[in-house]
């Protein structure tokens, strides 16, 4: 079975924190991305 490698893509406006992690603050939300996937989000504050 072939396993596709993880591609580290980041959305526009996101701040890159590490090799695979970025944080995007948009409207009243904070969104954490691992690679290009939305991993976790919460309201600001």
C-alpha cells in the first residue's frame, strides 16, 4: 500500500509557527493548521 507524503501547504494570511504548524486569525476566530488541514479552531478571547 502506498502512503501519500504529507504536503505542508499553508492558507493565505496564516503565520507559520513551525515546519508544519500555522495560525490564522480571521474575523473573531483563531484557526490552527497542521499542513493545509484545519486542525483546531476557537473564538478569539
